[in-house]
């Protein structure tokens, strides 16, 4: 099973809880903090301490690549030794669980669960942190251009289970707004509180959940392919409308394309309107291209996510995964097919009315819409630079 998360203290507490709950379990961890020296330090430990340690050399100056190369052989060694009921892969801070779950599954192993450990009081500060990982010594490669915010968002949204470690030493106290933000960002996640003493030298046991709850989640099973599909912009399981404890989620769904110039001019305001926004959108002049919207920390990533199904010939549909076809069928329009705007914005203090007005102003007007596809193709290609066309 895999435990990850940028909240290192919360992650260590979750791992300690699993070691205590599953007798005989071991934890495999690759520390990428030593990458500047050219190596990755690997440790295997159980509840009593470190069982073995070693180093893996960087691959192409990439610590994360070294982790990929070393992970499966180490799991094979543990499997050959026998007697391990649960091998916990504790990911280093900025390593994303999706990539490692796929490495483990490709290596022939079963991923029994994926957990992201979270300190609820730090959710908003991390979502608002637009710094590059490299600035905090968290980059996994010299070419790593991810930010703290977008990395944390993906870690949070991929895992079906969140281990919540509140009142950690040195961390502020979480309040209802913090917990509500977490719940709205990932409403389908199973949230399991763990005691703040777990993993800190024999403190009190977790009082918010039964000691075995996290272990049951770790062994519940995990579908790597389904998890990947749930993150694809075309069929992502996006949050629903919500408004509680000062936190709101706006789901904005329309059947008319955006005007490229007006949307481009509004990008900064839209990006800064919410702590987190994501989804898919349709741009006039790009009728074949499903565009992915992914924003956190005041930074926006827009990229092509492949074609809309409506733009494919019928024969090509057999090559499309069933989950993608099912998602399109639920959202099908007799004229436009699956082309639509489906954007979700989540934030404390969200100005829903102002945000909706801004989004509406970016759509084609009635006259522009009536002019038809041929006219839309002649609109200025404002997004070509952003999309590196």
C-alpha cells in the first residue's frame, strides 16, 4: 500500500499508525532529500526501527527516476523474504501517488490502498502556495517545474483515503472552515482521523478513530486503472455544489463555447477567484480539442486533454475506454455532443455571483453563437501561445 503527502509530520503519523495496527508490517521509504549529493537513501523499517538501509544512484540526474528504478526490486526482495503481511511504501514529500501506484502495479504487485496524509490546518496554506518545489528543496529532478500548490492538490485528490492528523506539534489548530475545505475539495474521500501522538515517541493512541480503521482502509483494495480514469479531465469525478462554514464550491456547466480573446483576458481573475479550480472547457475555434483547466496557488495550467468524443469517427469509439464513453453519454447534447464547459471552483469566501458573471461574459454572445462554426474558426487564436501550438 502507498502513503504519501507533502505534510511530512502527518504522513509519518499515518505510517506509524499502520505499523502499530498491522503486526509484521514494514515500511519502505526513499529519501530524496539527498539527491543533491547524487544519491537516494532507501530504508526499510518496522515498528521496532530500521531493518536495512542502502543507496540508489540518480538516474539521468533525476531522484524520482531513481525511486522508480529501485522500488520494484526492493518490493520483490521483501516478497521473496516472506513473512510480511503488509508492505507500506512511504513516499517522499513531493512524490505523487498516482505515478508510484502505476509503477507498483506495472511491476506485478497489488496495490491494496492509497492514503494521503493531511494536516487539515495546512490545507489552505498549501493550496495557496504558488512557490516552485525547487525553492523549498522539494523538487524531484533538476527539470521539476511543479509548484507546492498543484502537487499538493493532486496528492489530495488522487487518494480515496485521507488520514487526518490534527494538532500536530508546531501546527495550528484546525477549525470548521479547514475541515469543510478539505471535505469540499474531495467529497468522496474516506476521511480517517488519527491521534496526534501517533508516530511521536509513544504519545497517546488515536482517540478519534478505532485503531484498526486506517489498517482496514489500507487493505481495502485499490483499482489503479479506475483511479487514473477518475483524474482524466473528460471523466473526472469533480466536486458538487456546496456551501458551508464559509467555504463554497461553484459548479459551472454551460453548452456554449468560450470566446478565446475574452477568456484569455479573464484568466488571471478566474485563476485567483478560488483556492482550487479544475475541469474541462470548450473554446470556440477548437471544436475538436477538449481543454483541461487546472488551477491552484494562483497559477493556472491549461492543456489539451485529447479530442472530444463528438469529434471522433464512429469507428474510433471502440478504442475509447468504456468509462470515457459512459461519461460522455451522461453529458451528451444532440448538437454539440460531449462538448461543454464543466468547471468547478472551491474556496473560502468564494464570490459566487461575481465569478458566474465573469464566466458568462467570456462565452460567445447570442450573435457570435448564431454565426456558427465557420465564423468561430476565424476568431483570433488567443490560446495558441499558451497551448504551445
